[in-house]
C-alpha cells in the first residue's frame, strides 16, 4: 500500500485534528504503517521531538495515534503567534525569524511549498499511508494563491480530500456546499466527500439532507461521527481555553481521599502548552479551571501560571486584572503556586527581554529568587532528571534563560547536580513542560500541594496518564471504525480521487 489522504475542514475547530488522529489509529490497528502530516500549523501548543525539533503538539498526538515517533517532517512549518499580526516561523523544527502576516502571505509561504512537498514525499517513501491535515478552511479565497496546506498541497501532490464539518455549530449543509462551490474546478476535482462531526440524535433524521447534499454536489458523506465528550486532546488553539471552564480529560471520578483539590490556571495572553495541566485534570478528585479574575483563585488549592509566548505581556495582564496581587497574597500565606516556563519567568525578580517583546528590563512578581534574560537562540531539549524522589522526563521550548539565585532547585541529575527549577516555600517554578505527565512525580507533587493547602486529598495510586491517553486515542479510532465508511476511505487512500466528480458552480472568484 502506498497512498495519502487529506482531511480538510469547513472551519477551524471543525474536528480535523481529531478525525486525522482517528484515521491514523484505525489504520495502525490494521497493521498499516501510517504517519500524520500538517504542512503548516499555527499553534502555541508545541512539542520537542527526539532530534530536538519543535512541531505542533497536535501532530505529536497524531503520531502517538499512528504508533510512530514524531519527527519534524510531520509539521515542516509551524507559526507561533506573538500578537495579532506577527508570528515566529519555525521551519523543520527550528525558528528562522519573525514575520508579519502580510509578509508571510506575500511570498514567503509560496517559497516554502518545495520544502513541504519534499517532507511529504519522504514520509510517503517510508510509510504505507500519510494522512494530511488541512488548516482552517480550504475555501479561504483571499489566501488561495499562497496556500501550501490545503488545496495547494492537495493539487501539488494529487491527494484526495475529505471535508469535515461540525454539525454541533449548525449550518453544516451550507458549510459543505459553500466550501465546495468556492473552489476552482481543479480544486473541486480533488474533493471526494464529507464527514459530519459531533452529531447528536437520530442519524435517520439526517439522512434525507445527506442525500440532497449528494444530489447537489455529486459527493457522498463518508461518515457521521457522534458527539463525544473529552476528545479535544492536545488542542492547537489556546485562544478559546478560557471558555472551556473546567477541564476533564478522563471520565469524572470521585476523589481517592476525603476532599477535592481545586486548581486554578491563569488564562494569560498568548498561552502556550496549556496541555501541561491535562495530567492534573486526569487525576480523580482534581478540578482544573482556567480563570481570569482574582476572586476565581481565592478558593483554589493550587494556582498555575502556564507558559506563554509573551512573558512581558502576560505580566502586564496579571497586574491589570489584579491577579498579580492575588498570587502574591497566596505566596505570603504559604499557599501553593506553580509557574511553568513563561509562568516560571514571571515568578522571578526580573525579566530582561530584548527578543520577544523588546521591552528591556521589566520587574517580575518577585516570588522566586530568579532572574530571566531572553536569548536570541531558542532552547529546544528533552531533559531527564529527578524530583521528589521520582524520575521526570520533560521538554523545553523557550528563549528566556532563568538564572536561579536562591531557594532550592526542583530537578537534579543522578549525581544531585541542579538541572532546572526553583522552589521557595510553597512557590514552585520550572521551564520543563510535560513534567506533570510523569505519574510518580505528579502524585508526589500533589501530596505536597495538598499538605500546604491543608486539604485531605490523596492522589489515586493507579492513575496512568499515558494509559489514559492511549484509551482516548483508541476512542478516536473507534469513531472512525464504527461510524465512517472505512471501505470508501481505504479506496480513496489506495486509488486516489475518483474520476468524473461534477463541478459545483460558481467556483472560485
């Protein structure tokens, strides 16, 4: 077998990442060597591969679904927004500069098409199947000329496309029809069918509409996927996180001890790698919420300052909303606070940033004896150490270099030499992402938090975060296997797009 398939979407957050992961897991369970691919990703939620390359974390999750090791080939272009109009461009896992949106779309993007095609070709050479994920919508008619991730890629590589639509939002039929009708005849010729996502109710009531859609477009619906809670793992877009409220990645379970543990995560601007707290939410009896008001952290047992692409901007935001004072009061009372990466930088005495914000020296929160200086070169690493008597694997993605001037280090190597982090009283800071995914360390840390917070909370002894993630990925595979036309998907993968698909007017302007 040697084939490829693209999963596009009528909108952002239609379910492309989930469907791509589901197809990868379905194929992997059939013994197919499959790889995910996203030519260009805009996300602040990223991951570091074994070779030290930075890619979108969604592609790392999809690689786990495919049961293969993630590599830079799977996400050759990563855009990390630094504001409304500019992004850091990460090419083949390494940052190559900062560009405005106009500068990127006015020529830079088109020049990257060759690199993208080469990466896809290498994946196809070493795997049986490559499942490509689009970005946003393929009908972004203002950006089609420079497109390298949707129909531009599909045209260049001759890949059949299925379009996913979120019916939970409403208007899915109009979205499918309009998306198709806004494509040129050449692009339309690659659109082979549709997948309805997040359906609630009786499928038989939907079927007349699906038949009418086929009559209008000449294309079948290849699956109606039911709505399932808790499938949004390793999401790309942190902008909607404050609206998510409580985070619960696993089935709700009662606390193992007598009391709950409440965690409040400050929803800072340009929040990055917010999935660090998913491992906390997976613990029975731990309630995790994203907050943006000081009163929302008043009853929290742990406050987390997460990573951010804009440390200085996040500091200003914390102060303007009264959260900085609220966090300082907590620290003075000996109540637990944890800073991760950008959050760790904010907890220190000062931040000197001539790289991201170019704000120069800025006063930090002063809750840890540290200072941060931003370096031009980005640190990308997969460190290993010990903390609280447990082995910890993490990953680092940062320009800010934290100098520890006091307190106790958090992570040490096997000989006891400090590696990273700082603890003073009940305030903890680390630049390592993913530390809480280590079950032993997470349990030990939560026991310390519970003791400092005066809560009769006991971590469950058998929560395995990796195991829970595997269960979720299997649920994604089940969605495809049980609710999609897998025979039709396999025919597209093996045989390409069927000939003679009709043109739907008016086509691209």
